[in-house]
C-alpha cells in the first residue's frame, strides 16, 4: 500500500487463509506499507485457517510513515493448531507520525512475532497493544523493540498474556527508555501498561 496524497485516507483488509493440502507447505511473504506526508490509513490483517494443517508461514512487513502520517493496524493471528507462524514487522516513523496497532495472537502451535519500531522523527508516536492467548501446547511469543532516535517521541504499550493448560506466552519487560530488555515466560496477572515520553 502506498498512499500518495497528503491528507489522503485509505482502508485495506488483508486476509491470509491457511488451507489443508496434500502435504505441509511453506509460504514466505514480504510487504511494504508506506504512507506519504499527512496520509491516513487503516489496515486489518487477518491470518486464519480453513482446516487443520502444519504449514510454515514466514512474513516480513516494512512500515514507513512520512511526516504527519497516521497508520492504524489491526492484526489477528488465528491459525491451525499445528501451524508455525513467524512474523517480523519493521517500522520507521518520521516527524509527528503515529503508528497505532493491536495484535491478537490466538492460534498456531508456534507463533513468534518480532515488532521493531524506530522513532526517527521528533514527535513520532507508537501505540502497541496486544493479547496472547495460549492454550493446549501452543507457544506464543512476542518481542517488542522500540528505539527512540529523535526528541519528544512516545511509545504506549499495553499487552496481556494468558496461558491455559500447558500453553506458553510471553511477558514483555520495558526499560524507562522504552526498549525491551528481556522476554519472560508465564502468565501476566495484570496488563502491562507502559507510557514512555522521551525528551
């Protein structure tokens, strides 16, 4: 998606469906979401299954927000109980741009998402919220890394993980500068709200 005009508003829904096949398959995708200065967009990304499978999904998403751009991004991952899902999102935010996202990690045997955000412009802001719900023998793992490069940048993080039966989820630890220092395992009794203004 490449939003061209300043102040333009765009919406998009992306659905990935994993379907049963004669054998296990692997897919590898790379996407670029680029918003020009002042553009606005909302994206809903839904990864789901149409039946049991043990496919491998490997996805890379680049997000580039120019000055004053705003992106709202919702991602729902609800894949097969035997699937493996590896996802990496690299976002770069320019001056006064805003990246709001929510992630719902509900499926797959193993799901790992790495979210990296570089706040390169003054006044850039990221809001990342998510829920990890691991049941059975699922392993859901999320790593969030925020780099405050410029002045007056802010990150707001609110994540909740819950493991049922033998499931494993990931807790997120954040330093006062907004950078993740380690991933811990186990259910969180309460959500982890973090607001980090950097001056």
